[in-house]
C-alpha cells in the first residue's frame, strides 16, 4: 500500500503519494497566513482525501510529516515550536492519523527527510556516509553515518549546521547567538548584510536592485564589483561551514540543495576546492554535488521513512 508524505515548509506544504519509491501523485498548496496547525488540518485532510481518490488508494500504510524544527522521531512529537505551526506541539497527531486515516504517523525533521530522499533516490545513492546541506532562506543540514541517520541524545545532531558559529564577532542571528552561518550568509540575512557591506551606498542594491542571491550572482557574473565582493564573502562562509561538517562527520559526499543552487556552477567548485585544500584528506576524498531531487526530496524521504 502507498503512504502519504508531507513536507511542511514555511510558505508551502508539499504532498506526495509514495509507493516503492515512486511518486504516484503530488501536490503543493500555499500555507494560509494563520499560525495554527489545528486550523490547517481540515485543509490537509481534504488534500489527502483528494490524492487517495486520484490514485485509487483505499487505505494507507502510513502518513509521514517532515517539519522545519527539531523532531523527536521516536515519540513522534515536535520539541520546539515553529512560528508557522506553533500549536503543533500541543496536538496528538499520532491519534489524528490513526483516527482519521487508520494509519500510523511518522515524523522527522525536514533536513533529515531531504537527506533520506537524496540518499535513496538522488545524489546520495551509493554511499552510506553522507551530509546534506540546504542553503536558502536559512541553512539546514543532516548527516548519515554508516547508513544511519545521526540524531543524538536530544535529536539535534547534524541538524543545526546553519547555527554553527562562523564569526564570534559577527552579526546577531535570529536564534539569539552571534556569528551563526545563517546570520553571515542566508537569504533572510542578506538584505542587512548588503547594507553593512563596504560600498553599499554606490551599489546597484542601494539603487533598487532586489536584495537576493539571484541578483548577487547575476551581477557578479557580469563583473559588478560590489556583487563580486558580496559573493566572495558568502562563498567563504558556506565553505567554512561545510568544512566544519566534513571534520564533524567525515562523509564520503556532501549534497547541497536550496535556492542558491541555481548558481551551482560557481558554488560547487569553490567548496570542492576549499575542502581539497583545507581538509586533512586526500584530494576529492569528499565529493561535493548538487541535489538531484531539489523539489521532492523531503516528500520522497518521508515516503521511505513511513513505509
């Protein structure tokens, strides 16, 4: 029987009907502005019912949910509130899945789910020692060691790559710490980073250019000096963070996903060269590759975990 897998992002929820690693049906819906997960459940139920009807599925083997927060995947509960779904910690979602669908519930952190998706069906196939990094609004990470997801005693292990300290005298992060990788190079931090960067007042961004990475990489490719300087700073931050993950987890492969990978032709060689130069390893002992399932890795990963 198939499973229903959900990847719950901050702005969209992706749904998939997954059976034997195949995505039989998929859908993506915009998350309403309400921060109540309880209020969202009827919409989720409607979408699941519609997809079951579409695929002719009378019953389910399981329901998998990937959340963008720390998840106790043994007791199927969220350990920290996430702004968009801040009442989800208080809901008995296991009972909801059993009562509504007659199916067991499986929950995992979204970065771990994406890692499993890439490991089984994408750029991580063929290795059991893998690190996944997603660079976009924030920076997420997950680690697989000897074929097992790394979780740790508090379910934090491998997950908070975006909150490793890169600069002790850096900028304050939205988590409250100073100099996190996210606060030094991520989409949410970029507008302020641009304003603080030397030469901003004469830059295209001060003149109305969109303060996003698409513009930074596009202008840098055209030789614009301010964008080149910002790009160089961000590349160094990402490379330093990923090098730390190499030291921590000793993977065979690093898979990078997220919105910035539209510029993979610049990012991948830079990080690969940095690892080759700085890691205490033979050249190319760790390979750096782009995610092959950038849109559906989380759904496929939860499908695998819930099977």
